[in-house]
C-alpha cells in the first residue's frame, strides 16, 4: 500500500530497522489500546489519562530525550513515524505526545541547565508527568511577541501575572513553560520563559475548552496572580524567552506536520478499505472511476506530505537548518489532512457523516493542524522570510 512506504532510497531516506520497529510498536499500540474507546472519549471530551500513562510507559512521551535524562535517545525520524501511526487513530493522544516531546522536553533538554533537566526533564521524559507550553494569550496568538503576561523581577524570584489561552495539557500537566514579559522596553528581547509548577499559589487552571476536534485533549486557559517563580526556574539568559519559544516551535511544527500526516493517512486507509467493501450500481465503489480518482489523489498528496515531513525531520537530525522545511511540512501536511479527511467522508457517503465510521472525527481533528503551533498563514510568513536569506 502506497502510504506504508518505508524505503525512500535515492533521496537518502533509507529507514533503519529501528525505524521500522518504532512504526510497528506505535501501530500496534494505536490499534490495540487507542482505537477501543476513541469515539467515546471524543464524545465525552474525556482526557485519555490511562492512554497517556501507557504512552509514557512505552516511551512515547520522551522519544528524543537522551537516556541520561530517562528518554528514548531516538532521532526525529523515529518520532515522526510514531506520531503518524498514533495520529491515524487518536489525534487527541498524539497532541499530548507532540507537545510533551517537541515543545516541552526538547526545549528543556536543549536550553535548560543541568539542575532543571534533573528536576523536570527526567520525569517528563519518562511520562511520569506531562508538560505544557504556554505562549498564546487572549490577545497574542499569531502575534506572539505581544505578550501581556508579566514576570516582574523581584530579586530572587519573578512575580508572574497574566492569562494564557488555549493551552494544550492545560489541566493535566504538572510542569508549565510560561512565556512572560519582564522588560517591556526591550520588546520581545525582554521576554523570559519560566518553569511553573502546578499548585503554586496564585496559579489557577481555567475552564476546559469545548472544542470542535481533538476533543479528548485537554485545552485550558491559565491564570497567574502574583505567582512567585524562583529565578532558578528561568530558562536561559535574561530575555531569552522569545528565542526559546520560536526555536522550540520550529521543531514542534515537525511534530504537528506528522500529526496532520497521520490524520490524513488514517482517513485514506479507512476510505480505501471502505471502497473495497461498499457496493453500488452492482459493483464495489472502488471500481467506479470517480472513487479511484479520489483515492489516487489522496495517496499522492499524502506521499508528498510524508516526504516533506521526513525531510524536515532528517534535516533536524543532521543539525542542518530546518526552519523552512518544518514550516513547509506543516503548511502542506495540514492542508492535505483537511482535504483528504473531507474526501474520506465523501467516499463513505452517508456513513461518513456518522461517528461510528471514524472519518468525521478525523475531519474535525484535521482543522486544528492548520491553526496551532502557527497558523498556515504564519507558516507562509516563515517560509517567505527564509526565501530571502
Ligand atoms: N526561529 C528562531 N527565531 C525566530 C523565528 C524562528 N522561526 N522567528 C522569529 N525568530 C526570532 C527573530 O530572529 C527575532 O529575534 P531577534 O530580534 O533577536 O533577531 C525575534 O524572533 C522576533 O522575530 P520577528 O521580528 O520576525 O517578529 P515578528 O513579530 O515580525 O514575527 C512571528 C514573529 C514569526 C510571527 C512569531 O510571532 C510567530 O511564530 N507567531 C506564531 C506563534 C505560534 O506559533 N504560536 C503557537 C502557540 S503554541 C501551540 O500552539 C502549542 C499547542 O498547544 C499545540
């Protein structure tokens, strides 16, 4: 089947036995432990606590973290392979995985100091706790430099005040990476990233959002009122917070691109199967050219998205510049996810419109991949800026 292509030789994309083992493990986990109950969790908007606990046990929450800090020590290609398989079945689980791996663990490992890594990263990488990345605010989504949350320097601590919005893992996380403005005059160079723990005085988790898709994931607003954050919880030098957020999001976008790829390929696989079972006008609907053309186009675009996702992951693994490649992968894969899931519903006809057949959920889940970790419009901005470099 086209979408399970592993060998991309000639483009230096040979996948190793380890990659194939990761794919099998992720596929097996998704089919046996995520598929049962996925519709019910989506209906009830119920956080998949048990499934996330299992993802931690199986090593899916700290895949790229060094074994020195309790992680899997794997490459980014392994991570996107696992993200695709898990997203085929349950994008609510894969967003937890994506945020924990590429925004929280990667950011901490790359830019945190040894004490921060020992104290926070080890637990996050093992999946004992999960993390959240807190950049967006009621008035700062795409315009991320416009932070209203403040972290006022009080000597040995920062006083944190403000509100964060649409925070993935907002209610279920224990460790929060919070961007806040310390020095307004310095604009984005006056922003810091602080590690905040759940339960700190003045830190309140707001209402859970009732979402269109990825409904079982846990999206909240967060309120901070005079929260005392010790100075040692600042990541990097004073004023490094915006650079931290942008650098971390570059890699995060590869994770979301892989999620979009998984949503698209999950819908495609369901449509291909259904087309071989459903009869109309005396033959399988696959034998109607109208359906064949849809499936052929889906397979082609999904393969193109996969190449972009793998390319970005490979560049990151080779320590080459991956900013533009990550933005291209997310832009394209998220558009393919939206389009392919809509087509998958169409192939299913009336059945596609009911929950039992999964494709309507994948269509609802696809939409967020065009929005979070930088909208499609922001990806175009990032790509365009890189064209001039
Ligand atoms: N990588 C590294 N650094 C970057 C960068 C990137 N991709 N983009 C910008 N920067 C740096 C710039 O070099 C600049 O640094 P210096 O001034 O030190 O040179 C600084 O950031 C400011 O950049 P700009 O002057 O370009 O700022 P801007 O306001 O014109 O544009 C932006 C910035 C690219 C639009 C940025 O605000 C952005 O990416 N916005 C989207 C935010 C986003 O992706 N939010 C996602 C929320 S998290 C989430 O969704 C997680 C979840 O729950 C799933």
